């Protein structure tokens, strides 16, 4: 786990492994990594709160949608 995620409230730290991208194939990692970068940027800027946890969940949902589309695009090509 990246040090930015340590010592965060459990409702926020919970998202750390869900933003992991290094294990993905290159074409999916390229889609996923900017979301992980943005999540970590928000950790630098914002305090733990219900809104931060909600924002992380929505960012994760958006990332998942874009990764799924990349999988679909690859299969239709």
C-alpha cells in the first residue's frame, strides 16, 4: 500500500488496493493509472471525511467503467 493511504480512516484506506494498476496489462494500466494518481492527489489535499470516502467511491466507479470500455474496445477491434 502506498504511504499516502496509511494512517487514513478505514473508510478511505479501504480504496487503496482498488486503485492499484501495476498488475494490469499495459493497455488497461494506461487507463487506470490516472485515476490512482488523482485519488492520491485528493489524499494530499483533503482530510478524511464522509465526502472524501464518497468521492473515492465515485472515482473508483468511473475508473471501473473506463477500464471495462477499454476491454470491450479491445475485443471489438
